[in-house]
C-alpha cells in the first residue's frame, strides 16, 4: 500500500536520482518535477531518466520568464547584494522552483514534497521555508535529514553503488570534482577542490565568462533603459541590436557579459546555518544590470531616499539568501523598494570591456541633476554666499567638541602638576 504521493524536485543528477528510487522503495508514489530556470540541461533526457528510475509522472516546467520578471528584476531593483558581493544567483532561483513545486503538489493532490538539498547548506532552508509559507499543511520529506536514508547512504560511494545496483545512469564527474548550480542568472562552483580557500580556482572551472586574455580588444557600448527601476530596453550602439522583452533582454546581457568576461566572483561567505563556505560565481548579465541600475539612481533618486533604501538593501539580500522570499517582512520591504524606484527612469550607456561594465553616460526625463546649479561658470539660481552660514551652523558642534576636549586636557595637566 502506498504511503502517499510526493512531488520531488528532480535534477537528473546522482543525488535526486537515488532519492527518487529510494522514495519508491520506501513505498511512495513519486512525481518528478524538473524546473527549467535557464540551466544547460537536456530536459528530455532528464524526463526519460526519471521515468526509467520509476517516477509515475514527470513535469518539466519552463520558469525562465517568471524567473526574470518576478524574481531577478525585483531583486536587482532593490540593489540586493549579499555581504556586499554575492549577487544571489542560487538564492533567487529557489523560491521560483519551490513555488511551482507546491502548485504541482496541489494539482496532484500530493501530501508530500521532497528535495535533494543536504543538511549543511542553505538550499534546504530556502526550499522548506517556501513550501511551508505557500502551503502550511504540506509534509516535507528531506532525505538528507532522515535517519533511514542516512543509515543507507554514508557517502557518495554508497550512492554510486546503489545507482549501479538499480541501473541508474550516472554522469562521469572526474573532470569536475566540485559542485555546480546553473541557472539563467549565474553558475556557481563550490565544494570539492574549491574547499581550500587559499587555492586559486583554475581557469577551466569557469564556464560562463571568457578569460580576460581571450576577450575582444574592442568594447561593446550598450544603452540600457529603465522604467520604475526595471530594465525595459537594451540597445547595442555598435550593431543596433535591440531587445525589449524581459527574458530576451536579460539573455542578451548574459551573452555580452560572457563575451567580455564580466561578472566573476571568488569569495568566502556565511551560510545561514552558521557554516562559512567558499563560492566561485559567474553572473555576467546580472553584473551589467546591477552597475547600470545603480548609476541611473545617482541621477534620479533623492539623496535621503537613497540612504534609506541602501540601509534596507542589505536586509533584502539577507532575506533572499536565507530563504524568506515569501515572508511578511519581504512584502513590506519590496513595497518600500517599489516606492523608491518610482522616479528611476532613464537610460545609461555602459562600456563593456575586459571584465568591466563601466557607465559612461546617463540621461533621464526626471533627472534631479541640474547642470546650471552644478556649473562652475554660472550661478544657476544658487547663491554661493549662503554657503557661509550653512558651514558655520554645521561647524557649531565640531567647535564645541574641540573646545571641550581641550578643556579636559588642560584640567588633566593641571591636576598632574598639583599632585
């Protein structure tokens, strides 16, 4: 008798293929769910493999458009960067995958959902928080935290032996002794030979960005247009190529970023579970989008609004990284971000060359920049004499602080002499 129906987030790799077979062995009816978020994958081969292993049904869902419009663009509109460096490539993909998984579970009347994330990483948190936020009564089967699974599989060797026992095809991994996560926003490389933070990543690890020595000696200059902080058009000023729809636009940014070696990052970060980890990331299109958006904000965003927004951006990044995309605090913060972006309209010209995305010009119909006020050749409605009082008022507390410090020093010297 079946223990119930479970929807498994399935990648076609060793871990989820073994988990699929093991769940069937444990008495569950398993529906495999494959999410297309832009990774380099043969989805038809993965579907056939899942059916061969024993899945009762397989869903292959194209989530790329939703990934860009509802997750990537809002995150970048918020200038959300984790620990000041990481562009959240893996983190942002998890809620869109888990959201669709729950939708399938509801459609299939499944009592359970399952995933292959380990108990040491962040993904287990991201998946499971999303499951429970969207369907509070769902039951979760997380094999890497289940005693019966851990007793059966002590490590990779046990999993390979199990795969061989049941005729589950496994890709050779000797050429890539590390773990990768690939999607439309980025590719990450970690674990294995990269666990030594003092070991430089070899060039053959990188797959989404061209080595700098092989990048073109001529730059591309693009014009990236934003409306309410969202990218709505990209134009290559050299060849006239234009994209206006979100997915093709972002895909084109990826193509250009890859061509010019833009978006590499090698860092040690702090996982939510308390472990430090080293990650090597490639985010070509995201790096271009981030720089251009930030540059336009300088032209169009009020100074004090920018200060407040920046103080909240790190919190947005933390929520995304830790798996709280679907949370009340995230709803609150994204509402604030939407408000802050209402005037971020305009176009930024960006020079792409030798690993850099460098803004070189910007314009906006709602620019706060006043060239006459900034000019060194005319007053432009600004009376420089007013600056004298402004400076004196701002200097009051500085003068008072200096006088108090001097008085304290003088009293201290007098006390020593008297002693």
